[in-house]
């Protein structure tokens, strides 16, 4: 009791590491008695978003159970702090509805009939099927499709060991447009803003409260603000982030790059740009614009050509497009210029993922960094690759020699990631089939647009031969699988993660905390599912064992990558896989461990994270090693090439490594865009999105000079679509929900369980006097959904909004799916491709071992809007353009809350109209896509060429 003082001076924000083996707290339930609880604290990594914050599992010494999760103060990115979703891990692991054993379908697909099966049976069935596919030359019929990865490299290694091109991801419904805009500048497809040291921060959408790298970024944005940085937020919605800002810029959706280019124009015209940086580090000598060729010309003449090129982007023009006042645009441009190299920004989804041409927003935003010289600087815009560390394992298989056109089809040669949301449409067109399909922490029926097309695909055994859903929670997609395989949450699995969340490199180690603790006490487990609840497993061990099942005797050359580096011919354990990397591939870790008399693995198991370096700025300025200069050639623009490949760049008399682009500089002018049929977009540009007001007029048959139909498809309204036209913003996040995985987190659903339609009061009047709570019908191009209105000043006029995350549903009443977060629905196909859903019962209290399920007081699960959206593949980036042009009206007498109707025949027609805008490869030299542009699980170079 001596640690507990009456004056509270014993209170600390985080348990200090020296007390982790016996941390003592008073039991709140026993108050007013002072009863001690003794804990052992074991670190792991949160799995509830991409940020990979450090958790500490509080394991009750008396029961051996995890009582709670708090932040790990030794984690360099999250520094002991968490958002609401981190501690809610406790709900997920104790969820009474969770899947505890591997399940096999025992009725027709989608019938909801399951029987328990065993892990050996699962391994045998999939191992045999995959082996046959590979041996028969059908390796590309094996597909792994991931929602939340939560690890680095291990799946690339696994699929390449199998020799297949089978990695599919969710990225093209998430971030691939922003990625294209960034990578065209500097190869790195993500920014790593140094918010903490910035003087001016510009956020496009709600990064402070819910965005990418949410908690690690939020704390550093606040640090920057407390040190005097100004914050501007560009978002049509008055988010909590915008409410914390010095400037809120409620742009009309899709017009953000017009505003950014107007700011660039101000900086150029007023000579506020960093001329030495632009001269040294951009490829201005490659400019070919408006009849001007920079080769052989002066830098000043190139700047003049740029000024002329952007002459039309006056602040007044930007105001007309966006609604943001011209004088505010000018003022912010000047403040950004004054911040100079300490200007930080972030864009990830929002404008980029909502709009046709959204990738231009990232291109235009990075132009501001280039003009201010804030690329790679303290307080500026750094490159993700500089702030992320991925250690190499003990052996790396060769790149696969195959190319899977279901993933990277010819129509979108510049897409940054797999065209994953078009899989049902590709299979409908007869482009192939999938024999063995793994969905992993992935729920496309619910998260993707056009979910009914996914259901049609998943239930068709000719299209999907065998489907296993690897998932920690029940979900709408798993319902249509053949196997449902329970995978662990944050405290039940191994993964190694690193993210570019601040100016430094670190690794974080997720671990199954109860197994770790019991092994510390001398117990031994062959597999993690033996220490987890039920038979919940982890993917790492699953893939190792599946690889052995595919290649049991090693004859296929697969098994060698899953054998121990220490015990030849024996099956690899995860202690060996991670232990080897920590010993050999993480600079500084062995030394740090040995100072404490620990092995590197013991060190990572003890602390859960390690900071590799803080030396991350200006990596482009590193000198090119002398050996690289021997026999190299220098082009007119300073690019140094060796054996035909660019390797560095001359800056004055010095040879530097530069950026990983063809010119080794920041590519102001993208020759790649010009070479691949998009010459009009070789520079950062603005073009009007598919939801622009001009496009809305065209959809009603009115000509519009404001709209360029070369880049946007026609909208064809269904016959019954009535009401006023609006732009629907469907992708903003609620800070405390996690896509599908929050479905069993009672703390989180208690906070958020509604997704009403946001409507500005002026629009509410226009729509006939709509009031909060009124039932509204929202028509998309393929159907409709019905939900309540929320009339609010927190949204720009002309736009309506509905949050992502809610509207979960289940087709049976009481079993096997999270009842606290889903509505029981009647799902009917009333004609070919015509789907109707009506809620039969929403959330209500229910009896389980957890008394809280009987205390559920909310009665709403929200409305599933995504399923009523058609696919909108951007013709350049391939990203699904999420914003919808919709028609909004008051619901009729036959409409009920949560009603949904979709016609997948119409959705297929929309797909075809968007596909027609793409400009297919091959490109120069018969290439499928440019060799220099990154690709997930990159194949061998030979696979990049289309065979004649
Ligand atoms: S930001 Fe929140 S959900 Fe994401 S990893 Fe950190 S604690 Fe978990």
C-alpha cells in the first residue's frame, strides 16, 4: 500500500517500464475499500487503424486475463497516448459474439449454415488446391485480398515464395489517388509531414481528429500549434479539426487543386518562392509547356513560362470555383511562403479519394512544398520512405515472373494499386476466375461501392472456387465464404510494423501477450492458437503452415523460405523469423539489447518498439558513392545514369543521390504522363470533378461550358430518381469507429451509432422545409437509400454528407454476427440484379455472458450507403472516386428507415461508361506500366512487357 498516497502524488500518466513486471493499482470495483490489483504489463501494437500505436496489455496476475489496454510510453510514435479505439481492444477480445473456431460452410453459400472444422483440415484443403493451381500453371487463380494489412513485407514474401502474382488490396478505394499525385513528384507515394516543427500546417480534411496516422499526427499537430504554428483546414465540412483551425476553407468538393494552384500563382508572381531550391531540385530543364521548351534556356525563362501557364488561376477564379474568398487564398499563400521550409501539410483521402482527378490535389499541394523549399526539411514535407523502416528477413524469394491482369489490367497502366474494387466486374466480363480466394480483415460487401455485385460474385462458384475469410469478426463478406477462419486482435498475434508518423524511423512489434507471458513462465506452445481464446490463430503461423501444406517435401522450392535459418530443414518458428531480423537487420537494436543483457528478440518482447534513427531529413542530398560515378553519364539536366538507369544527379559540382524519379529530381514536368497519353497533365493541373456543378447541369440535359466531358462520364439517372441534385460526401470518418472491426467494440458503438444525412439549413428550406429527424430518400445512379436528416450549419450549402462506418447488417436474427452494431434485415433479389433490403429489427439489448449486452440503450445501427454507389474508376489513378452526384427528396409513405434498393445491371453500365475514359497501355516499348513507378509485390521486370 505504500505506493498509494492520499494526496494522489503516486499518480502517473503511464506505468514506468521498471514496474511492468508488478504494476499495482487499486481495484475500482472495491471502492471505498483499498484493494490492490497486481498486473504484469506486456507491450503490443494496436490493430485498430494503420497508425500502429503502442499498447500495453494489463494482465491480471490473479486471473491470467487481460483487464485493459493503455498506451506504451516506450513507443516512439505514440509515446504512451492512444485514441479511443486503442483501449477498446478490450471489447474486441472479450466480445461474446466473436468467432472462436474455424468454421466450414455446411449449406449453400450465404445460407448461414456452418459447422466447426479444424486447422489441419483447412490447411489440407487449401494446400492441395493451391498446389494443383501452381503445378497446372494456374497460379494466378490464387488471390490474397487484404483490407487492413497491419504488417510489413511478410505477405509479399509469402506470395513471392509461391511464385504467384496474387496480392490484392483495398488501396484503390482508399488512398491510391493521393499516392499517384505524390509519386509523380518524388517516387515516394506518401508524405510524412513534420508537423511538430512546422510554422504553418495545411490539412486537407480532418487529419487532426480522425485522419491517416491519426493519434501520432494529432499530438504533433498540437505540438506545432503550441509552438506557434498556424493551422488551416480545407474541408467542406466543419469537422472537429476545422473547428480547431486558424482558417477553415470550406471548398466546394473537387475544387481544391484550383485553390492550391491559385496559391502557387501568388507565390510565383510575388517572387516569394525559394528560387535556389527550385533551380537545383526540380527538373525545370525538362519543361515543355505551351510552346516553350526549357532545354537550353535560362531558369528565369522557365519560371516565366510557369507564370504564364498558371496565369488563369487567379484567386478570383479559385473563389468562383471553390467558394473560398480570394483574399483568404492570397493571405494563406503569403503565410505559407513566409513559413518557407517549415510548411507542413497532409492529404490522404478526402479530396483525393472523392473526386475524379483527385490525384491532382496531391500534385498541386506538393507544388506548394516545392516552391517553398519545404521538401525533406525540418518542419516540412518529408518522404514516407525516409521515415519508415522495414527490416529484411533471412531470405527473400525472387520476384514472380507472372502478371495478373485481374489485378493490374491494361486499361489503367498508371494505377498505383490493384484495381480491386472492379473484381466482380472483371469476372462478369469473363476475364478470368479465382480458384482459391483469401479475404483477410476485409469486408468488401460492406465497405466497397456496389456491394451487391460482390454478393453476386461471391455466391457464384464458377467465379470463386473456394473462399476463406480470415477475420477477427463476423462480417457481411464472411457470410458468403466457404470457410471463416478466426484471426487474432492486437494482443493475439505477431506482426512487425513501421509507419512514417514523425521525423524518425522506428519499428513496433505486435505480439500474442498471453502466450508471451506464459512462455516467460516456462510453458511452451507450438502454435499461438493454443494460447489464444478458443482456436483463434494468427496469420504468420497460418501462412508458414499453409506453405508447408502446399509443398510438403520441398520439391516445389516453396518450403525452403519457411524453414528455420538456425535448424536446417525444420519448420520456421516466429521466434526465429523475427529474432533473425532483430539480430541482423535492425541497426542499433543488437547493441541496445546487449546493454541490458537481452537478446534483440527479448528486447523487442520487453519494450514492443525501437527507434532506429532520427537522422532523416534531406536524404536526397546524400553524396552519390564514388563507385557509382565510374562509367556514368550526365545528361543536360544533370541526371546521372549508369547502364541506362538513373542513379543520381549533379547539383552544381556535387553528385547527389537525389530522388528516385527518372530525372532524380522533383518532377515538376512529368514526362511519364506525357509518354502515357496524358500530356495535358504533365504539370500539376486542375480539372473539374465528376460532381462539379457543371456536371450536375449536364446530367439534367443542360449544356455547360464549365464542364469538360472529355474526362468525366455522363450520368444517367434511374427512371424513378427524383429530387434536387446534390454532391454527397460519403467518406468522412467518425473518430472512434474502425470500419468493420469496431462492430464488436461496445465502448465505441455506445459513442457512435448514427449516420444521418447532413444538410445545410438553406438546402433544408429548398427541399421543402426539412427538419432534423425527417426521413430522406437519396437516389444514386443505381438505386437509393433512406435515412434521417440532420440540419446543420457545419456543412457548406449545395453539399450533403453521410459518415462512413455505419449501417452494418445481418441476415439472421440472433446468431453469429455482432448484434450490438448491426440491423437484422430482409435481403431479397426481386429480379435479376435487383436487390432490396429492409430493416426488420435494429439494435436492442440481448442476453450473453457479458451483462453489458443487456444494457444496450441505443436502437440504431445506421444506414449502409456504400452499397448503393456504382464504381467510379478514375481514368488515370484507377482510384474509386467516392463522391456521388445524388438526388435528394423527402421520403414517401412507403419508404422506411434503412431501406435500400440497387440494380446491379445499372451499376455494370456505369462501370462501362467510366472504363471507356481510361487510356490503356501498352506504353513505350510495349510496357504494361512504367518501370519506375512502384507496384505492390513487384514482379520480375520481364513480366512488365506485353508479349507480342
Ligand atoms: S490511432 Fe487509435 S486506432 Fe490507430 S493505432 Fe493509434 S490507438 Fe490504435
